[in-house]
C-alpha cells in the first residue's frame, strides 16, 4: 500500500526541476517569498532568500559590525529558509540579472 501524497510528490518534482533558479513561491497562507531554490527533501523546499539592509528577518551576529565590535562578521547576503512542500500553492520563475 502506497501512502505517498500525490500533491507532495508533484510539488517536490517541480521544486527539483527548479534547483538553483530564482523563483517566487506562494504558500497556503497567502504569503509570497522569493529566493533561489537551494535544496529539496521529502518534506521541505529550502530557499536562499536575499537579505536587504533593514530587513530584520536575517540573523547577523553582533549586529553585522566590522572590526572593533566583537570581531569581524561579514553580512550575509542570503539566508536559508525552509517551507513545507504540502503548503506550497504555486512556484514561478523570476528573471535574475547580474
């Protein structure tokens, strides 16, 4: 007897096809998140989400200050966040320019 949820399998396959791509996802609670698809496992998709100055969602040790403030800790440009595959409603590619 196979207890695999076809919705999870379909979401996992879509996410795997978009590994290392810049995407926007919509979650079941109506939120949108953009980032690079970093990895996918059986339950979650992990995005590398861009960090913008003033964005309090990222963790910066010692406030991200340089020398003289408890050591040198460079600012992170991306932070990793996981989303449950069962909570994904949509995934769309976004243009990425360097």
